[in-house]
C-alpha cells in the first residue's frame, strides 16, 4: 500500500486524515501526521471522535486528545482488517512515533 490508497480499503482515497486533528482553536495538533482515507472513512472517524467526546470541540488536554484520537484510528484499523496485516505509509508511522516522543518529552519536562 502506498500513500495513494485508503488505509482501510486499499482504494484510491479522496481525503488525507489528520490523525490527531485540530485543537478547539483550529490549530492542527500534529499537522504532518496524516493517513489517506476514503471520504466515507473520514466521516466515520470524525463521527467516532464526537461519540467518544474527543471531537474537535473537546476541551481536553491536547496530549490526551492526541493520544485518544491516534488510538481511535488504530483500533478501527485493527477491527477493520481483522487477522490481516495493517499497512500504513512509512511517513505516517514515522510521524506517529515522533508524536509519541513529543508527548513523552512534554510530560517529562513537567
């Protein structure tokens, strides 16, 4: 799979989903952490966020939002693919790792 196919279905995506989304002030939390998805999967992802109280109007600590939103798509991908391997673009994996390091660094500096 490459960056031109949906991570859920392997078909050509219409959207690039920002895995951690935006804060309530509209700023992307991790602007480079994106995955290609179909329009339908993009809508489902944001509906899931709202259902879990982590939508873009949520007033939680940004670190919590980032972790819960990233966890949300990973759980959905695992459930969707079942026993099959989940394949993500290498840059998405790299950016996910960097996001985790930034959150750990932020907590470590407290």
